[in-house]
C-alpha cells in the first residue's frame, strides 16, 4: 500500500482535480484506491458526489481524540465506484489543530489512523488543503510520495520553496523523507506563454518533473459539477486521457523501483572482498553567526538528526565550530541555525536535493 499526498499551497492549480481523477484513473485499471479528503472545504468529496456523507463519519472522526466523536478510519469509508472508495471531509476538520495542540503525536494522527488497521488498498491518495499548516504536515508525515500540481501561471512557483522547505524540515526533525514529483496542470497548448512557463517549471524541478502534462479541458469542470470523475464522465476526453497517462507513468515508475529493489536483493554469486577498516579524518565545520542562539550540524553522517551531539560550540569571536571524525566518502550536510536550515556559505560545493533546495557537499 502506497500513500501519495497531493499538495500545493497555491489555490487554483488543479490539486483537487488531480486527486479525484488520478484516483479514478488508477481504479479503472484495477488498482484498489482510497481517496482521503483532508481539506475542510470538502472539494474532493463534492467532486465525487460524496459531500452528503453523515457528519459523524468523516476524516475528522478518524483523527479526533474526542471519545464521543471518534471512529475507526474503516468506519468512515464510502464506496464511489468499483475499486474507488473515499473518506469524506467536512468543516469540523478545521478545528482539529486547536483540539490537538497539546498532543505530542498530533502531526502523526493521519499516519497512525492509516497504519492502525489492515486496509486493503494499493494506493491511498490524500487531497491536502491549499495551505502549509497542520493538516498538510499530517499528510506529508504519512506519505511516501508527494505529488505537486503546478499550473501555468506567473505565480506557479511562488510558495513551492516553502513546501519543499517543510519537507526538508520533516526530514531533519523526524527522519521521514518522502519522494517528490511535480506534474504540470492547466496547460494550454495554444499559447506560447504556457510553453514558456512549462520550460521554467521543468528547469526548476528537473528529474522530479513527470513527463505527463494535464491539459486545460472544460470536461474536467463539467465532470466535477456532476459529482463524478472525468473517467466516468467522458473517457475519451483530453482530461480523461491525460489522467490515464499520469496513472500509467506513476505505475511504470513504481514498477521500475520494485525491479531495482529485487535486483539489489539477489544473492551475490561470489562473496564480497574483505573490507578494510577506513581511517577516520577529523573535519572542522565552522560558521560565523554572532547573533545565533544555537546551531546544529546535520547530514548523512548523523542521519540528519538534531540533538546534543550535533550542536556546534560557540567561540568568543561569534564563530561556531563542530569537530567530526568522518570516514572517507561523500556527504551531504547543512547547518540548522535557530531552527532555520541553511547551506554552508563557505563551501561552494553544493547539490540540489530531492526537495528542490540545496545541500552542501563534502568529499573526503
């Protein structure tokens, strides 16, 4: 079972349309799909005709700690069509952050609700609200893959950096690192502007950009207005064909990953050569930050963990230093300055990471 969170803090980018129709496309090829509507506005629920579900059987009820309102996730599932189920949303979901504000495990509520039961699905798709708040953090914490719909507008990349930063924060704080992919939406092939924007978006996301492009298509709006997926409404429309292509690309990518994993697990024909013990090299990591209260060093060498062992020592001249004994190799790393992650500005060797930001690189 794979969990995909579909998110972008920018509204109007086709996020919910992608969630609904990707779910329906995967279901149409025989995959068992659960769509979770994690947006208090309930647009995904409306778009699949499930917005009239009773108030006490929504995603809020699966996440709340209120004993009178709490339900198992499986009790909140409704069937939409063959292979496609949904857990609907309602406005009560907007009160959840305040309700759970003192709970240590609040950001893991969705993950716990999913893993606490044996759910028989190939994919769980989570439609996130258009914000980077508590609910989106829950989705990112639960997800193995994050799909970011990007529309062809001048504001398309605004805020994406904050989303990628949140993903990196999750990696640093929790050690959870979902894969990130972007998909182009609302593409109008009649205009040069759309092509210009698509080229810019591809340049930003590089290998994380999916090849499928979702074209602007009025059929998508007509289907949503009727409360059904575009696959059911008109399977020959551009909207249906594009979402089928998106489903096909994701399935092929997952198949390739499974094949590579199987290859890695094959037994070796010959035993590996005896390993020589590497000689550690002492490295000084330094940073000048006179106004900083605390600085940590996180990277591949310490599993990106913030703790007392990764804290830098402050010197009298406002510089900070951390000595590390490292084996020969290549390491990604960053500094975390008063909660903000940053590259090593004294080191020009850096590389884009899976979140679209940059890590500093050290080679020994």
